[in-house]
C-alpha cells in the first residue's frame, strides 16, 4: 500500500503540478517502490482516457 502523501505527490506529478521541491523526494520514493510506478502509469492512462472522452464529448456537442 502506498502512503497517502505519496499518492498525492504522484497525482500532482501526473497533473503537471508537482512543486520542484517535491520532485527529488518523489523520485527517491519511486526508485524504492516499484508499485508506485504502476500506480503512476495507471493514473496517466486513466487521465489520457478521460481527456479523450472529454474531447470527444465536446466535439459531438459542437455539431448539435
């Protein structure tokens, strides 16, 4: 299980909002915790999917 603090840092990284001062700490954590990589990768996939769905939804509304 990943500590909530690191889940928040991972989410901030995925969102492009991770403060510079937290990058080194997250990097060290990721190196020591392979499961964290899987969580980050899954969050990135989920965000891409949601972006595609949202974009598709907006495109469809333009033609209504």
